[in-house]
C-alpha cells in the first residue's frame, strides 16, 4: 500500500513508500483511509522529540488523525462492521494515518459524526480529544468560570473555544486581527489581538489557561490566573505525570520533573498550578464528542485540503506557519482505489 513513512528522525526523515498492509489483530478494525489530519505532533514525532518514551520501530507510518471506512473487523470486535464510516486518533505506537490502510484498536475508534464529511471528521480527533481531556477531565470546567485559550484560530484553539463555551465558561483568546471574526463566531467573549496588546496586561482572574505556544507565553500565562488557577500546556515542558501516563520508568519521571522545575516553581510562587498534557486515544470520548458535532455545538475549522500524494506538502504548509485558521487535511478520493 502507499504510505508516508519515517525512515530516520529529522526534517527530511519522511518519504513516500510502499508499505505492507497492516496485520489485523483480534481487537482491531482495519480502516481504508479516506482522509487524515495534519498535526504539529506529526512533526514532533518525525523529529524524534519523544523517542526516549515513544519507542517507534523505524520505518513506521506517520499520521495521528484518520477518517475512513471499515474493511475488516477482528474476531473479538463488537459494535463495528464492514462498511462503517469511522474516525479515530490511533493510540501511540500504532499511529499511521498517512497510508491507504490502518489497523486500529477498536477502543480508539468511533462512528464518524453523521453531519461531517470524511475530510471534516479527519480534522477532529486529536484536537477534540485534547480539548475534552483538558476541559472536562483535568480542569473540570464549570459554568461561570473563566478560560483563556491561546492561538484561538488554530486547530486546537478553535476547538477549545467551542467546547469551553458549551460548558458554560467565559472564554478569552489570543488571535490576530484577521481572525477576530472567526474566533468570536466560535464563542470567544474576549479577543486580545496579540499583534497590538500583551494579554498579560489586560487579562486577570482566570481559572484556566490553555497554552500551546510554550516559553515566555507560558510564563506570562501564569500571571493571569487567579489564586489556585491552572495552566495546562500541550507543548511542555513535560512533568512526571507524562512519564507515568506512558508507563515509563520512574527515573524518567524524575527527568521530566527536572525539565519542568522552573515553570512549576514560578507557578508555586504565584499560588497557581502548572500541568503538562499529552492526550490519549479514546473512542468512548470520541462518541460523546461526535454527538456534540452532530448537534451543532461544535464544528470543525479547516484551513485547506491536499490530495494524499501531497502529504509532505501538507506537512510543510503547517510546519512553515502558512495555516490561516483551523486544520489541514489530506484526502484520498474514492476514485483513487
């Protein structure tokens, strides 16, 4: 089958190749890929940023978001059948959406929301699961709380704005002038134009900040939290909880804590908290999120769609910051079969 595989870590480590079709285990569903989403995580895995924890055996197929049609089900799988349209963020060490076929653990798969096209559905899993795991599982956001979402026009930010608003929060976001109308249409109550204002000078008293930029932006984010407030970053630095989540040795947890010591000390000094989140695959949560998409509470934001054979160009589009808003998707049209 056609696929885009990581042969070596680094910017030039991915190439188009012929790869063997996946083996289907008892608990797997085999999916013919119709579309795949591009995520910053693809670049991070390609570059080997998590290779001490995520020990992929190269060559491996890249791609963390997928939508397609079930073509085979394992003997222990219930609830899916051949012909079902599904979407998923396959679990770590089993990714591979940039291919004609992928075998996915059935626990990671959910029916595609009926209201979404396959291309739209492919833009959803990773960012929607991340938003859910931050707002619902970690922060337990309640009506009336204040949430700041950085980069609100991005794939993750645009999803977090919508879900936070659905949960009843007052939502602020950072965006540029051209994205103001979009983020307000998604539910943002307060928009700080980062090209003109410093968010840390105009915002205060927030219960939660979602940081997807890191560095100085994360440090300033701590200052807008109310006492006891929480800053969650999806770009790091990682903490011991990340190592524990992935079942890594305890010594690696100590390393992670060392990496995040500075930001955790800053948070403690300000009377607030810091956590790192690395989202986990979860088909059950995707079912709940699918209902929100079908009810109109959430909608995908797509920047552009590339044909499957231009997957490397699609990755470059994201990596070079050419995305104006939302997600980039690659599509494998049915007539390519």
